[in-house]
């Protein structure tokens, strides 16, 4: 039989139970979830599904990421609630692709691990399976493994196997409703300089790649959840004499005011520029010239453009900030190629908020 897979938390338990119910069936897995957004989250979920399937020793196929097709299918149903009409369309699309793939492989049965998700409607899923399977003459299976404490056993198994437990179903519209009380959606944020932000999807991908490697090597490890103070720079524009200028803003640079301006003349610059640093009296903003910043790192970058393209890791920025200014410093630190006499305008928004991240602990636990 072919099993459509949505995520490792649902699939690991579902497939174990499916084996008990159908011991003579060969199980083949198919990951087809174009509803998942952004692409990085899609890749993270596939990464952990692949890890789960390796543990279960079953073959896994990866479907196409047809996000535009999914968007077109659910157009007009963006504001539907969970378990509403949008979910129904989504299930039809995913089961449609799954049954086509089952027929291509010559499989006679089809089911989906979505059936074990407590957030999904069993009847909707059963209807989607039946509707899509009948034209192909493929038998659909809709077992309910949630009942009799199944959901509790599912989550206990996921914790035991250290599977990635996502915090939203995957769809951008569901995520938007879930985060409607926040000023921003951090799952959709990714810096243009490709830094990996703490608590981001990219950080989780790096974590679960390490976990996969440790498991393959038979190494002991554990995952602990850690509460911390996270930060996101939502927007920033620095102008000199009304013209935008290139810059790099260090992590934990918190802007109290969304707009700050001041003028810096030649005399004031000569008087207050110390070792490549200039501190504004407004909003505690600290400017540092690239040449001076580069010297702290033994001239790591050949020029300013090289620095902008390949900045420090966030952890290294935090370490440098703490070393020079203390562990609790949140002043904006802006790296400029050169600090010049000019009229400065800083238009920026940032957020500091409590968050939780997973941390890998190696060795004996």
C-alpha cells in the first residue's frame, strides 16, 4: 500500500499502528504536501520524515513542491477556519496526487497519516480518499488510530524518537490566523545576507541535520527546550544626506524609536570619533567603521562588500557585543563603510520577544 505522509510526528506512530493492523502489507511512503509554506519549512519536514522512514525501514518518495498549484486551488477560501472548505480542497489535491502515484507504482491501497492528526477532520479525509481513489479502482483505508488514548501514545512516541514537532499545520493561511495577534510572523522571515537566526526554520534544519548524523553514527544525545530572549529586525533604512547607504546592523540592535535623525559636522566628528566608533546621543545608536570592526576579527574580510555578503554568524555577533559592551546591551550597533560628516536618518523597527528553541546536548545524558 501507499501511505501519504504529512509529517514525522503523525507518520511515525501511524505507520507503526498500520503495520500491526496490516502485517502482510508492504508499506511505501509518499511525501506530497504543497500546502506547506515557506519552502524551508517544507524541506525541514521532509528531512525529519526521511529520518523517520529510515528508522522504520520503509521506502520514501518525495513529490513535487507544487505550491502555486495549491494556491490556485484554494483561492477564494483564504479566510476559512481550520477544518473548513479550504482544508477539504487541500485534502482533495493531496489525495489526488497520491492516488495517481499509487497507480503509477501499481499499489492497490492508499491511506494518509493525516488521519492521525488531532487537528484534522476524519470525515473530510475519508471523503477525500474515497472520492480520489474510486476512479482508479484503488482501495482506500481510513483507520482511526487516535481513539483509546492513541493521540497520547503518538506524542509520547514522537518525544521518545526526538521527532520534529512543528507549531503550525503548514498552510500560510492557518499560520496567519494563528499569529494574528503578533506584529510579525517570524516563520516567514529570512535575512537577505543568509544569516541563520535563532529560533528560525533554518536553525531547526541545521539542528535536525546534526541529529540525523548523530543517530547514523550511533552517538548519544538529547534535545532540551530552552526559553530565551529572541530578536528580529523588521525593517531598516539608513540615509546620509537623504541618500540610502549600505550598512550592517548587528543582532540585538533594538530601536526604541522608529525614526531618528541628527547632523554630524566635521568638528563634532573629529571630536567624538574614537577608534572608529561614534555614539549618537539619540536612541543610544553606536556607529562603527568597517575598517575598525574588521580589525577585531584579524581582517577577516577583504573589503566592505565582502563583509556585507558574508557577515558573522549571529552567535559571533552576540559574543563580540557582549565582550565589548556587556551581556545586557541592546543598543543599536551599525557598521558603516565610513562614518562621514552628514545628516543622518535612521528608519528602523525591531522586536524583542520571549521564545523557545531546541538545543542539542551531546554525550551521556
